[in-house]
C-alpha cells in the first residue's frame, strides 16, 4: 500500500511539472508574439515553480515594463540583475529606475552596462553626457503645455494637423462602435483608431468623429501624415494581408505604411509603401514642408538595433527613392521613432537610446542654413521620467502637440498641447583662417582637423584659397583644432562652446602654423686613436625633458647618423643625453645642450668629442674614461666617499662588459721605505678591488696588486744615497691607481 501511495505521488508530481512546462510554453508564446499583458499573467503563476529561471524572470520583468507596471518591473529586474550578467537586463533595469525617479541608481547601472558594452551607441551617449540632467535643463527652450481638452480615459495619442490646419487627426482606443471591442494583447487596451476633430482659430474642438471603416480596419491605425499639397495621405496600420501572410515567422503582425489619395475629403485608391514587409515594421511617416523627403521609422534589418529613423526621396510622380538610414547621430541600439519635420525643417523624434530623463524622450535634430547641426533633448517640460513621443507642429513651428503617459493624465497615453516660448539654441559655427606665424600670410589648402575632448577625430576640411575653414559644433562641449601643411609645423588651438553669451552663433579661431626651418642633427663617430670613421655604432639620443628618443639608430658606412628635427622651432633649447655603444669599444655617454638660434644642420662631432676608445688587453681604463685620482687618508687604505664615486665608474664599465678582466694596480712615489710603500699600496689596491668585487657579477674578474715605488713613471727615485730633486707635481705623477685590462 505504501509503495502504491509513493507511486501515485510521483505520478502526480510528474504531471504537475509537465503542466507547469505547458504553461511556460504558453507564456513564452505570448511573450514572443508581443502579448505582454497575457504573458505577464502566465509568468506570475510560475514564479517559484520548478520551471522558474533567471530567463523567465527577465521575460516577466520586460512584460511588466512593456505594460507600464514600472514598480513591479523594478522589483523583478532587481532580482534578475543579481542572477544574470546580461547587459541588456542591466540597461532595462537602469531605464526602469530612471522612470521611477531613481536617477543615481540608474546611472550606476548604466555605468555597469557601459563597461560591458562600451561600443554600444547607448553606452557612448551616456559616457559622453554624465551631467545629462543639468545639460538638458540648461540647453532646452521654454515651453508651456496643457492637457488636451479632448483626452479620454483610454489611450489617446498622436495629434496630426490637416494641411489647412482646420482639422486634427488623432489616435484613440476609445471605441465608439458598439460591435467592436477587440483588445490588444500587448497591454489589454483597445486597438487604436483614427479620429478627426474640427477646430476653430483658437484650437477649440467644434466637432469630432471616428473615420469610417474603409480607414479604420480591425487592428491598429496611425500615426498619419498628409502630403503638403493635401492630395494624398500616408498612414500606419497593422499588416492587413490575408491568412498566413499577415504575420512574420514569430507570429507578430508588423506595421506597414499605406498611401491613399484624397478626393472630396475621402481616402481612396489605397496602396502599400514600397518598403513594407511582413518580416519587419515600417511606420510613423512625416513629410518635409517642401514634400521632397519623407521620414519614417523601421526595425528593418541592417539598422543599429531596434527601430531606426530613415529618410526617402519623394519623386514628382509620387514614387519613392532609396531608403537611407540617418546614422548614429540619432539612431542607437534602442528605439528611435515618431519622426516629425517642422515648418522650419527641424526633425523631432523620440528615443529611449539617447540619454534622456526616462522612457522615450523627445529630441530635435536642429536644422540651420540647409544643414542638420546637432541633436538636442527637448527639455524638462516636454519630457518626463515616462514616455514622451509623437510630437507634431502646426504651420508656425512654435506650437503643436505631443503625447505622454506621464502621471496626472486622464488615461494611459494623453495628448498635450504645447507652445514654444523661446527658440532653440541653434548649432554653433567655428570659423577661422590658416596663417603663417611669422608673416601672417594666408596658407591656402591647409588640412584642418576637428577633434573632441577625448581626441577622437570628428571632421576634416581643406582651407580654401583665402585660408578659410569652418566646422559645426555642439554647445557645452570642448574641441581641438589641428592644422597641417607640408613644410610647416602643426598648428593647434582649443575651442570651447561652454558658458557662451546668449545668442552666440559663431566663434572665430584662426590656426597659426610655423614654417619648418629645417633643423637636423648629424653625428660622425670616429675611433679615438686612429680617427677612422666607425660604422655600426649604436647612437641613442634622448630628450631629457620628455624622455623621448630623438635618434635610435646605427651609423652607416660613413660613420654617420642623421635625423631631421621636425618638431623643433626657432628658439627651442635642446637638452639631450647621447649614448654611443659598439662591441669592442668603451660605451660613451655625453650630455648636450644648445639653443636653436639659426636654421640648419647641427654637427655634433664639431661641438662634442664623439670619438670612441677601443678596448683591448693592456689598456688602462683610467686613460679612456673620466676618472679622477683615488685618494686615501694618510697612511690608511679605507675607501673614502670621493674614492667610491670614482670606483663606481669602473663598476659600471665592468657591468657593461661582463667578460672584462682587470688588474687594479696601486703605485706610490719614492718617498718612504720600499717595504712600507709596497705594503701600503698593496693594501690600498686590495681594498679598492674588494669594493668593486662586491658590486659586479663574477667578482674574480678583478684583483688588486700593490707595486709600491717599483714602477715609477719618471726618474724621480730617492732610495739610499739617491736624493730626489723632483717637484711635487712629478711625485704626484707616480702616485696613481691603474685599471689595466688583462682580457676582454
């Protein structure tokens, strides 16, 4: 009976686990088809079960995030990032923290994300704008906003004006059709439909209606945009292909753009945009005021990650040219959506990849004198910690609408009316002229480079025939200009756009280049005895101030090395250490200093002794290196400090030549007895040799021997009956220490 009970329990356990696995598959299917509301409900029931995992928790957290349950998303992501080192989870956690107002904690996790993915555009944007809150507050113009009078308790967003500004088309989940109550499984809200409101000159609504079924189909419609001549409209809609063609391989029903002609106020002749695909989304259209270009958003392959913003030429016959990605200036691995071009040519869009205040932020790509200049966050009034998006403008460009799910609205997403009180700080220009330093002559055709504060090259131009150059700059940034021209030294100049007076548009900064006078070094190395020019001598010349090598080369067959001094200018002071080395010769080190007062070649061998002494058996090292006499106190043989300094020079030579063998001989003059002179000199020789032995490898390579007065160098003998008449100078010549090379 007991075994039967255990078996039953095991079967129940297996059945329970299988049931959980089935629920997980169902939840994952919801998640993969973007049904986040349904997915979250399923995942919640599996928390703590046998199938619970960091991956499931990550999907639950993201489902909370997409359904705007931000408190639950934060709590769940807090657990996920402790269990997983996935960079994307860290990024999403940082975004949720920011939405919930925890900026310091968000920045901490963005730093961790940037450390894992430093090349990610989102990381780069954050790294270069660590003081983003202060910068956003300082750079944006003043706006006034108000919640639109026509918002409902449901989702309302995207207010798009007709060409004559008399109507406002908007998107809403309010369902005015009693027979249609389809809910969107992303967040359990109703599908969006296009409504139109007629407005008067004060933008007050005088009438509104839902567009007919030929426009509003079963699923989402909008955003929309009218062509500037008012003859056709382009709008976003879920893919309406029949049957299996409606969804991609993951079961997702992507967005498409549809075009319709406008005849007698009706949308007719509906057709698809040429870049539509069931495998990715294309939507959010906006025309330029002249109708020559259309911008749209798409997550098509080949972009930066999520949805990117593209532009496409609009031909006169209504066809479209090649779609072009706007690049990393605005697109990131995140989502860039809802482009809108104002009457002034500014491109507004929303992004959660560029650094902002939280969720989707509104940005503007400023347009000035025919060029886009810089991307600017629209500031703390239009943007909140939540999603702010779908900005559109009226004809003057200073008034319009945007949408937000910020707290305090009437529904999920609300439409807000805005008025711009002050203009944007437009992009700056730096202008300058490339000139000669001495003559102030214009240096045409000079190459000029622009670098940012981290020494990354941003742009380059060639100055024109009048030496003119210019670059567009961003505000609140540091730059560096670099000018180059053959036969000239590089010219450099810093440029800052921080703390500029109000209204500043142009900065002037010339680049001054100094002509290269042609300084150069020439060294000829000779044998110190024969004056023969020596080849294969290693010449090492180093700048004492910078510790950088100036020459590191071997002499040629003429015993020469040559080096131009391209970085030195008139008036510079050269301070060098010079080292000469060659097998079989004594290594030589020299210090050299000279001021550059005239152009030309500096011949070092005319200013310095650039000869080298050959090392061979029988040579006294004291004759080829700068060594002073070795002095001892009267009658003693203790090594004094001044003597140690000289003996250290022998230590260095023997270290440089590890097979050199030396006899250290100590000699006296004739005064004193032969026996006492021999004993004293021998003690001094052995003490000196012992000092050196303690400081070299293989100490047996040196030994000391005292000769007393046995090897006088002159005729100054004075033993027995011989009385010396030599001077003190002559006696001094005999008192010496020799370092005779016995073997190399």
